[in-house]
C-alpha cells in the first residue's frame, strides 16, 4: 500500500487498525507543539498552550514518583524523548533509560538527546515494555507517559515493571482507558462509538480496554501496594479541544492525516468527541520486602 493510500485508509476506513510501529511511522514528527515533538494530549489545569500542557503532564508524572537526583528512571514508550529531556533538565535524575519499539522514533530521539548534550544521562534503546532488557531490582521509577494502552498487555507491563523496580520503587502512568458505563443507553452508545474509533485508530490493545476500577484491581493483582488510579480527564480532553478550536494554526503542524482526524473531532462537542475516553494518573509502589 502506498503512503498516500495508507494515510487515507487510516482516516476513512473504519476497519483500518494500524499496529503501533505503523501508526508512529505514519504520524512521524507531526506535533501540535510549537517547540518540541511531544505527542501527548497534555495536562491543562494551569496551562495556556499545548507546549505548556505537554510539559505539565511530564511534570505531573515525575511528581507522582517524587523523581530526584539519585533515581534511575525507566521511561517506556518515550516517543521523541521530549519528556526525558524535560526530566533531565528539571529533575536531574542520575539516569534515564528509555525503551521504545518504533525504530524511527528511537533514532531521532537519540539524535535529539545528543543535540542537548544529555547522552551521558539519557540512554535510549529499542525495547519492549513486556520484555524489558533490564536487570531485576535495577530501577527506582518506571514511567509510561501516554503509552501503556499500546502494550500487549498492560498487565504484562505491570509485572515487568515490578520485576525491574527496586523494593520500594514506584510505577506511574498517564494512561487512556474507557470511561465507566453511563446510566443512559444513548450515552453508553456514544461511549462505545468514541472508544471504538480511538482504540482502532491509535493502536490501543483490546486486552487493555477496561475502566479505572479494573485498573486498580490489576495493580493490586500484579503485586503493587499503595496504588491509586485517579481520573484527570477534565484537565485533559475538554481544555485541549477548546484550545485547538481557538488556535487552529496548531493543527497545521500535525501530519495531514492527524490534522484531518482532529478537524473531524473538533466538529463535535468535547463531551461527545471524548465520551468514551477516560484519562488516568496511576501510581503503585513495589513492596519493600519484595525482591
């Protein structure tokens, strides 16, 4: 399939469900941000632009694990390493090890790290979230910033994170999950349609399609303690939606396929466009006595 046909199929064919590598090779470096290459939706509680919101989401995740200068951090699904560069500059952990399955992203991210003279602090590799090429008990924090919904499966990722974390180490994710079922049938239909579309188009693994109460149970079953799963969707979807409407020039920075998809979404209200999508900040600690 030619690139043009691939793009049009992704936009128009409701049954076209790309794999993770295909998706990110297709979307490439098209980012709505003005300064970086963030591909996340951002955290908008105080942000006034997509650049600020993207940094704020990275900060929210770092704060969830109290990232500090002694930490070895594992970032799984690092995209183009914007958050790793941000963490290195603002939190200065001892080491950041990034794992990503998309070779084109890894190559460009490695160059960006070199351009920032951070290659001694940030080590980016091709690697799987569910088979991490890391030693047991070797990390203080494991983070997944808007990536864990891709993993096959999130549960396997949780178990791998528990393995590589040192006793007392912390896992944190910023993640997309289905919303809890609404009481009215029409609202539940909207939820199913919007979740189904997003899941197919953005390579969300079917085995990860469960709401936040099951997410908590999964963290518990995988061996974490002091776990929490908090919905932050009100500080993600609606403010992003309204900002993009008010700043259409940001859409011009997207790959044209993503730009067309965004414009279609902006025709609906935020409540309708994101009816089936929750957004959670999750955290769990590896028990102190567990090796």
